[in-house]
């Protein structure tokens, strides 16, 4: 093992006590949140809840001090050793060759205290086995670099290729993407505002129903009207044209603001640096994250776009890493804007050998179009039927004259974009008309394949094909059975022929 500053057991920075106390306090708050919420309606519960939280906070402070003192870590041989635990002592030994990624992060408190957290993920683990919450920035970078070197040496000793996170230097790496505030605002403006607006609408709607009685009592007590007359007036005007236009405008503005704020907070000062064997992505305002992804650990790449982003000409890319079946963590890393040249550069590095050769394209069975048309037509019938009963006006049904042609047109355009293209080495699954999506993966990354067919699909000679990888599942619905059989055998042959490691 090479000499490094982590060969002897060491603690975190002293200011890390504040970080640990904040994390413990957050867990305590979750435990008493229900009691504190109930205290809004009962004064005696407010005193009880406050006292319990105060006593718990004092005990947490004492616990945090012992937690800090009893946490130590060091590198010994080809292993990372962690000693931790207050009431129960634990010695955790992690072989360096099992470490997948070493990532850095900074929340608001860590930024104020000029500290950095280190997160270490290992193969086959459904959780973070190690989280060091408080190191100086220089020490965190040094630990990341030292672990990278030690992992290389450990794997080289076992005859494995060196694929651990490498040290980043300006001579060996290229800045792939760099996003400033104007570019992030453009990304936010071209987000899926329907999704953001529905989230905001759900929150507002939920709070409205919680305080509906309170709002009604306030209106009745401050306005000289009869409650029954007020309810009738509201029911008549809430569906008026002016109210609908007002709601749509507020919905659109709120959606755009939420999208832009969320984009700036998540991707502030984003930089994606492409190295010879790894990709480093750093971003975040309130919480800064730094991810180092070995290129051969990437399982799947997803490109997403929409009709708004076609104007500036960029797509977002979601990079999926390997994870175990019971792993519930989000190990995906997103770059929200890649232009054509950047996209071609990234694809050239990731799939340079797999993009050669003749490719074949597979499309779903025509019954897929019929299936989607029927499903969305039934949804429309239910919606307009409920609206007609609520408003008590049968003219609402005329909305179907607009809705059904739109559904038929959308389904026709959408199903025409659903394709699976492969040359045996690279698989690309594309779909979407207004909102596009392309998933790419190397064939040897496939762990298993599954063909599912219901009784009705069997009569029509169709079925669903699923490709399972360590980074997720790729599903192709309503594929013609002869094509599925051909594709299944072809991919199985290619996977068995390859001697590359899917991890």
C-alpha cells in the first residue's frame, strides 16, 4: 500500500459535531412531528410537545458528542476500516475493490462551516455503508484521491482492469458541460410545466381541504350573506369562463416559477468533466454534490427532450449506475442540458466501439395503437361524464368532439415513434412525440430477458419484452411475437458471445 495521510485512525473535524447534531435533530423532529402538528389545536399538547422535543434535543446533544468521539476511520492494507457506535460498538471493514463510487457533498450548514461530506457506495449494497459528514475540503479531496489510488492497486493485484475514480487534472480531462444562470433559467423555462404545476396544484388543493371549514367560517362571519346562498354562488361562478382563464394563468405562472427555482437549486454552477475513464459532475446551490462515475460502471443512458427544447437544440441526459435489486437509492446523475456537439462527444466516448455495424429496427404491433386509443377514450368518457354530473349541463359532452380526434392524432403520432434499434452491441429504445426519450445500453450489460404474454395478446401474436440490467429495466410493449423471438435469440447470442464484465 502506498503512503497516505489516512493510515492511522482519525476523527472528523471538531465542527462536525454541529453537522451530526443537525442530522440527529432532524430525525428527532420526525418522531415528534405528529405531536407538534396536533399541538396547533390543543394548548396543553403544545406544552407537552415542546417539552418532549426540548428534552429529546438535550439528550441528542449528549449522544452527538459521544457519536463524534467514537467515530474513526482509516485505510489499512486493501481495506477501509470504520469504527463507530455509541451504545453498540461496530467495526466495519470494506474491501477497497468493492467500492463503486466516492462522492462529495455539501449542504447549507456544511458550506457555512467550510466542511465537506464524503459518501462511499459499494457493490451489492442497498444503502450507503459509509458517510463521513465533516472533513475539510482539502482532506475530502485527498481521501477521494487516495481511495482511488488504493482501489487501483488492489484491483491491479487481482488482475482486474483499473476502473476506479481517477484523479482529475486539467491536462487529462475535458469540460463537457458548464451551465451558468442564464442557461439554467432556459432549462427551467423548457421543463415539463404540467408536472410541476400538478405538484403545486396538489399541495394547494390538499391545504384547501384541510382548512375549508376555517375559510368558510371566516367568510360567513365577515360577509353578510347566507351560507347556502354563498355555496350556490361559488358553485355557479367557479366554472365560469373568467375563473377558468384565471386558474390556467396562475397554474402556468406557478409551474414556470417552480421549474426555474428547482432547476437553479439542483444544478447551480453545474460542471460535467469527462475524463479518460470517468465522468465527474458537480452541481447544487443549497446542497452541493460531486459525483465521480467510472465510465464502465454506467449501465444505461437516457436522453430526454420536448418540443420546447427543440428550439434551443438541447436534451437532458440521465446516467444510470449499477445497483442491487433491493437498492432503493437514486443513483442516477442528471445533466439537464446537452447540445448536439456535447451529445455526440459523450456518445462517442461511451459507445465508440458499439456504434459500428448494421442496425435493425423493431416496432410494436399495430394493436398497440388500438389499445392506447381505447384506454384514453375511456378516460375521456369518465372525465366528461363526471363533469356533466357536477355542472349539471349536458353540453359538456360536446367536449368529446374535440377530445377524441386529439386522442386519435396523438396516439397515431406517438406509436409511430416507438422503436427498438440494435446492431447486436448497442441497444436504443426510442419513444415520444412532444416529449421524446431515448435509452441506450450496451448489449453485454443485459443480465436477463423476459417475454410476457397474456391470453388476449397470445390470440393476436403480441407480447411485452423486458430487458433487465443493473441500472434498471427496459420494456418494449406489444411486440409482434415472431420479431420478439428473433430479437430474443439474437441478443442472447450476443450477450453469451461477449467476454466483457457487465459491472
